[in-house]
């Protein structure tokens, strides 16, 4: 997975520039996904034999052989690989070995829950982190800054599953105002989303603070101050926009973190998402399901990176014109 | 199988109450409201670690799946409250010849879609299971060649070799009846999406990793369940499952470990219930290599591992010591055979006699989930001078090594456990005692003869004699270190009344719910 960097936006010619960037990016993405698909296929097969896990330990060797043939796992590895690659362009991922159901169905049923959780967490993270970071930057070195930074440090160094359990104990068990787990209405979303957001709040707030401090010390802010603009006006119209660039990069990375962090959070809150599904698929050695979920995660990263890259051209005119 | 009288009256009272309730409870439930909020009405909510793998009962072979599916489907035989084999879809069974088991079916049973459950349906079900195209992971019917219709309500299971415990094997996996007409109409995939059985509950909705909902079947042959809706919730994390119990989102949390159960002690409104269980743990010893070839060394290990102490210290007392590896409730268990005395001094003397006055180094392999128990066993062995390094492996690796052709793949000593749900001692030894079995690491012609006698004889008295002799031999030769059978542990709130059987299956037809 490639991390987004500012330099990847190649100097495009005016007009067709954005399109060319997109085309290059999409082609790169396809190559990346091909390698991910191949790696997933071979790595998951190194982990062992799913038939042993599906059958009871007292199954006979003949019973194992029958099931293995039934699942198509007795075919040569190359045949299985080519079959799998052939299905990818049509989004055919085969049948889950354990659930005996098309993988695409199993996976798609779970995607909304994970996206919902990640999106809610991201919104919470931004709503908390942007004011906190800006506030700390403006109060640099003073008590307010120290306070925010201390809170942020705690948030960043606390494991998500622990935050989750503490939140459950307070809001579900003691106060009984929110459900402890499960999936359903808006109330079910609050605790897992907050749990998931805690780490991201910390990362984004810290970065915004330092980025903002840089910006506030620059010439054009001094000029703006000299023109007599209010602090609030300067922060909103000049500071934020210029401080946003590195923050956008990090938010892109955070989407990955949120999807990854969802694995633990989904378990603690019994959230029916893709993270929990993937962990179980790995434990069950459900080859087709592992392959498809790994591809899903990879595709999400690739798409987010692409969006981050494109957003530079909007946020920072210099990325567009430099050559 | 009429329930006791007192229960009937209580159920009737609840049923009357139930008539007043639906107006309040059902509309919300039908609209798919959160099961966690608002009125729970006459609903029973059960949490266990995971979902059924599939809703097609012939395409799964694990107890977690069966726990849910047993509420939708019936089996030919079942287990009564006394854990004895009782009529299910079959009213009676006989063995007219050693290779045949004949089942007389209960008349008038219908599937949830109205289809009759007769000999045609039962024979179809068994034959579907046996068909390699079904890819069924159920292994119990390995000696059944085919099911044959004798008359409208009689089915024969024809075997390739005698199998005395077929009636026990069809009390769960393998004994499920599926509807042939419906399957023909919707196909296997459609059936797994919307299962139709003969059971006490009918299918409503399944959202994987979220919930499985069922409704009481008013036409159930065993009588309509006393509550309206049954919901299974998959909760992999015991802490959050217990939190859900405390915040009144579930009524029963099943399959808890003793240490998880301790978390909930002292909270009001919730309690821990433990019932006798049959999951039996033992250490398998590789008698083909190293010090463990000597019977005195194997006996020394049995004297050294202080099982009562282990149960008290690590399992919070929620287990029972077993003399050999047969659970007390299984057919074949002989109470006259007593556990090893726990005596470190004797263990050391036996080791010295065998030529190991300073003990020896070895290893003990266990699954990661059993790390506590493995560490404590290692500590107990160390007291007698046997220094066993604990090797932990994940479940997948463990299972692969267990069933591999290399019988030493899990090292000289490994910790194993087995749930012999057929309640027949055969289940505990079938794969690891006769010298030619997949997991056997012991060669004893006497044991082989006894295994043949108990596996191929249909007469119970003859089988019991073989089992008794086998237990004496197992204790004497000690190819295993015999440990304990662990309790089934549940955390419950004040609403449900339910008594699980020793197998621990979550069949809820007889449960009652108070609001």
C-alpha cells in the first residue's frame, strides 16, 4: 500500500492535468491490486488446510479427501490461482468454504456496517480535533495548549479495546443510557464510533496544531494581522486552509487506521462489520473470503489515496502549477 | 415426551398472559425494532460466541451452529432431561440385524411450510447428507450406506459395518430432517437463506454477526413454546457479552469460561449458573518415544498432576475430576474405577525406578486459549521433576497437527479436550486408542480387542463389559494423563427459566421467560 505523499502529484499540463493524474493513478491502482490479490492467494494457503478445521478431528482420511475435492481444493495450485484471477474482473470471488455462500454476498452484507462506523468515527474525530488543534495552536505554550495536548497524548496512547470496555461500563452498565453492543439504530453507533475516534482525534489534533503554528508564524499571516483582521478571521480564512494540506494527508491515512482499528472495536461491540468477518475468515482459513476481504481493504486504501492526491490540487494551487 | 405437570400449569398461565401481551410487544418486534431497547415482551435473547456457520443443518458440523439450528429443526432421537435417549421425530428404534437400524416415525409431523415429515422426507434427509455433492462436514454417519423407506412411517439405515450408537448419533448432527419438496423448489442456497424445519421455532431473520431471530411454532408437535420470540446474538468478547447482560440486552450468555464468569460476581440481577458438562480434557502422551515409553513414567505423570487442585485453582471449582477419559454421564462409564491418587512422592519414586531420578525435560503443547491450564499443569509436573516447556499454538495449527499423518506433530505431550455429545464412551476413544487410529500413539493388542468389542457389538451388556475392561486397562497403562470434565457455564438475568442438558446444547423449546 502506498502512502500518499505530496510529491506524487506529477506536474501536469494545464487542462488535461487532472485527468492524466487520474488515469495514471487508476492504472497504478490496478497493478497494486493485482499484486495484493496474488500475495493474498499464496499467503493464505501457506497458513494450512481449511478442511481440517471444517471437519471434526475424528474424521477419517477418506472423509477429508471427499470434502477437499468437493471444495475444489484438490486441484493444482496454478489452476486454482488462474481460476481466481479470472473471476476478479467480473467480481467473482467464489464460494466461502465455511459459510457455503458466495463470498461477494457475505462481504457486501457487512460493508455498510463498517463504513458507517468508520464514517461516524471520522466525523467525530474531525469535529473534536479541528477546534482542539486550532485552539492549542492559538494558545501555544499556555495552559490551554498544555491541557489539550495532555488530553491528546492520553487519547493517543490508550488502546481502543480498553476505551471501548470503559465506555461500555460507564454508559451501558452503570448509567444504562446506551446499548452495550449490537447493531441497529443511531444509539448503537455512538459508543463504538467514539471508541474508534479517540486515537484519530489525537493524531489529527496534534498535526493540525503544529501545522497551524507554522502557518501562524508565516509572512502572509503577519500581513493579514497588519491589515487589521481579527484573529478569528485570520484563522478561518487563511490559517485553516493553509494548515489543511498535511492534515488531509493524515486524514487519508486515518481512514486506513479506522478500518484497521475497526477489527478490535467491532469485536468489543459485537459490530457486524468487515473487520470481525476478516478475523474469523482467517481463523477458519476460509481462503476465498480472506482473499476478497484483503482486496477490499487494499481497494479502499487505493481509492482514499487517490482522493487525497486529487484534493491537493484543490487545496494548494502550487501543486497544480509547479513544473 | 409430556413435560411435568407443574410446568404445564405454569406455561398455561404464561400463555394466558401472552394473549394480553401481543398487542404491546409484537408490532414493535415485527417492525424490526432494536432488540435492545423498548419492551422486550415475551422474547428470550441468548448470546453465544458466534453465529451458526450456515443455516443448512447438513452443511455444518460444530456445536455453536447446532445450538441455534436445533431450535428450527428436529432430530430422529433427542436427549431427555435425564440425559437419556428419548423419542424425537422417531418414536422407537430397533436393530433387526447388525447392519440395520430401523426407525418408526412420529405420525402427523409437518414442516413449517406444511410439507409432511414422513419416511420419504427422513430418508431423503439422510441420503442428502451422505451424498458427496452436499459437501457435508458431518462425519458421524460414516458407516451408513443409505437410508431406505420401509413404509410411510418407517425408515431403515443400512450400514457397512455394525454401529451400535447410531440412535445416539442421530440425536444431533446427522439426525436432522429437512423438507424435500421445499429444497427442490428453492435449492440448497435458497434453503440456507430461509430454512424450513419441523422444530419448535420458525425462521424469521438472520443477519450474520448481528442476530438470528425465530418465532414460536404454534403447530409444534411437542407443544408451542411458552414464549413468542427467540433471538440468538453472536458476541465474541465475553466482557462485552456480560456487559450486555448487565444492561439488559441479553438474557443468557452461554459458553463462558470459568475466569470470564468470575467477572460478573457481585452484580445484582445477574447470576452465574454452572451445570455438569461432558467436555473432557486429558493429556495425550506419545508412548512410542522417549521416557514416556515406560509405563512407570506415565503413571508418575498421573500421580503428579493434582487434578482437584487444578480444578480449584484455575477452574474456580467448575469441573469434575474423571478417573479415565470417560465422562460420568456417558454410556460405558464405570464408577468402580477410581482416579489416580495424587502423590508427588510416589511420582518421584516411579520416575526413579524408571531410571529418571532427576526427572527429564519435555514439552507440553496446548492451544492458546488453554494457556492458563497448560502453565499450571507444567508447574504441577515440575514438582515431580518433569520439566515440561509449554508450547502454545493457535487452534488452526493445533488441529492441522492433530490430524496430520505425523502422530508426533504436537510433541511428546499435548493437552486435548473432546465433547462426546453422543454420550457414549466410544466418542472419547474412537480416534486415539486403537493402534491404527489417526491420533493413536499407543499400541496395545488388548486395547484393540476391547475397542473392537465395544464398537462392533450392538448388545449393551457386552459393550459395557468391554468399556469396563478398557477403563481398567487405560488407568493401568496410562497412555494419557486423565484430567477433568468441565461444567457448562451460563450467566443469566432473572427472566429465563431453563435447565440445560449435560451436552450443553441451547435448545430452548422447554425454556420459560418471565417479565
